[in-house]
C-alpha cells in the first residue's frame, strides 16, 4: 500500500463515517504518485473507484477539491510539504494531524523505520497547534500492530499524545 493510498483511505473513512463536517485536507508528494513515466500509485483510478469527483473537472492535475458522492464534506488534495499528510477537523474542534507511511499489508519488514520516521516528523513539526492530535498512519501488518501497541504504552508517547492508525486494504482503520 502506497503512502498516498494510506492517506486517502483515512480521509475517506472520516468523511464517510460522519466524523467531520469540514473539508479534509490531504497533501501528497507528487513523487509518491509518479516519477517520470513510472506510476507508483494510480490516484485517478483510486479516486474514481471511491466515487470522488473533481469539482473543477480538470483532470490534467490530480490536485484540487473533490466531491465524494453522497457526502457533504469535501476532499482537498494538494502537494504542499510540511503541513502533514492528512489534516482533519473533528466535530470536537480538535484536529487530527497525520503523518502517513507506505508499507506491505501482508508481511512485515520496514515498519520500525517508517513508524519512527513519522514519529520524528510529528515531534519536530512547528505548525501543529495545541488542538492537534498527532497520528502515525501505516498499513496494517502484524509487526505494525505489535509496534503501535507497545509504543502507545510508553510514557513519552502518552505525554506527546501520539496515536497510531493502522489501515487495512478493506478500508478498516484500527486506532491505537
């Protein structure tokens, strides 16, 4: 599962489950979608399969605002670095600030390094506010589940407020 896919699954989950009334913002590095002629993640196909329609109709660029069929909140996709991969305003007034990472959902191996990288990004981001809930998001695997479960119990993790979202390919999100 690609990083962009992890981010989009979370955004759509929060919109479709009525957990936000606001536009959900997703920032995707263009290199995660395509480099030169190599497509890493077919974002157009993903959005089509999930009933997301670009408001301005300009399909030359995947960045823009999308309507999700049957839902009022919008999905805004950009390529702005440093703002977090996903930003969701919750009904409570808090904001999820999510750093996503790629990974394999059917085997482990890279979770430790990627999850620690996301933790570092959250801890050193100067744009988060006091209302932000920092979240590490990765594909679900036995290893990512074990690490998230173990790390979420550490005192420093509790003090920082960092949570973990493990994304499954069936759109299920496990929140730890």
